[in-house]
C-alpha cells in the first residue's frame, strides 16, 4: 500500500509496508503519476538488516 504525491518537478511515495519490494513500489509510482523521477520514498520498507555489499 502506498500513497503517491505528484509535484511538477517530481513525485513522492509514502508507503505503509515494503512487502512488494521497493523497486516495484517505485516503478508503479512512476507509472501512475506519469513522472519520470521519484524525489523521495518514505515509510516502512523492512530494511532493518540489509545485506552487506562489497
């Protein structure tokens, strides 16, 4: 579940949870708002212990 707010320069996504994956949330937000840029994503993304890169 997410709320997408469209602004003339970009969009913002406010999420309730991140079970569908942050990539899917971003892609869907860009699709429904018609924006080509997402300025910010705020919410519960369940990234408490992300995997270490490197």
